[in-house]
C-alpha cells in the first residue's frame, strides 16, 4: 500500500472530506488530492501533523509494506469504542443528491447542509436537522421554522426547553398561546403562568386568572384569589359563571375574543 493509499484510507476512516482535512492542515484540497494520488508528497511538517491527527507512526506512512503498529491499533480501537457511546465531533462525509427539487438538492448531508432534507451542523431546508436548524420543519439545539423542535426553539409552532412562537410549549415558553413550567403569553398555561389570560398554580392575568393562587381582573383560585372586579375561592356557581362572562365581554377588547372564549371554557 502506497503512502497515498494510506492517507486516503486514514482520512476516510476518520470521516473527513478532502476539504475538511485541507482546512485542518492549512493546505488546498488539490494538495490533499495529489498526496492521495501519489502525485505529490506531503512536507515533513505536514506528515508529522497527519501522524498526530490519525494516531499513527511516521514509519507506517512512509514505508509501503509497513502495517499499523500495536500502539496505533490501540488508539484506533479506543476511538471505535468511544464512538459507540459518544457523539463524534467530526461530521460524516458530505453527501448530496443529484436530483433538484424547488431549486435545492433532494437531500444534503454535510457540515453546512442545504436541501429539501438537510442534515448537518448547520442545516437549512424544508426539513432540517442539525445543531443549528432552519426549515419549515426544523429539529436542532437551535431551531427556527414553521414547526420547530429544539433546546432553543423559534417558530409558528415551537417546542423546546426554551420555546418562542405563535404557539409555544416548553420548560420556558412565550407565545400567543403558550404552555410550560414558566409560561408567558396572551393565553398561557403553566406552573407559573403570566398573560392576558392565565391558568396555572400561580396565575397572573391582566383580564382573567385561574389557579391555586390567582391574581387578575377576574381571579378564581383554590388557595388565594385577588381580583379587581371579581374574585372567588373554589368552584363557581352557574350564576357566578354568567356574571364572570358578562364582566369579560364588557372589559376585553374584541380582538381578544378568541382568548376570552378559551378562558371561559375553563370556568367549568
């Protein structure tokens, strides 16, 4: 096996593209291609860097009949074992569909992926999956899309640890309609809920609040209720429900009619 063959094999085993390896070594992609085709030979400095990168000896790289030494094999075995249990930092070799749909590849897998289906560290597409994802449907640590799932999620429909959207659900959620441990929105539901209309253990609502501890213009609580126009501990009677509805209709702006209806549906 020639030095070029070994360089190509080691690179592929490490899931590097020629572009990625060139960037690491500070050379051009063409230089890497020439090395692997035995059309050129790496400088001594680059050979040392390559041996460190792949955990192999210089003898293995330089001698055609040399096999990986025992230490190199141990290093490779440790890498293989660790990859079974941990997320590898290196991204798989880039792949892209030749088929074009809506001006994008049907699929693209790579560090920076852009396609109908995109998977990458940075992914953008109709369906995007990555550390940072943007798409109609997106999934990622940082996710933005019409429908978005992520640790930090932004979208029309957003779901995540931190979620912000037209409708949002998460540990901490903010949106027109929101649900979460801590929830902020026009209509919010959560352990701690704050908004124009709120339902939760601690509910603070500009117009209405229902919860264990409720505070608002209309406050209905189990333990505490503090309302400026109406307050009640426990269940409402039919007459009280009618009274609350009348107060809401006379106080809530028309554009919040949908939220008022949602709140009234929770009155029992």
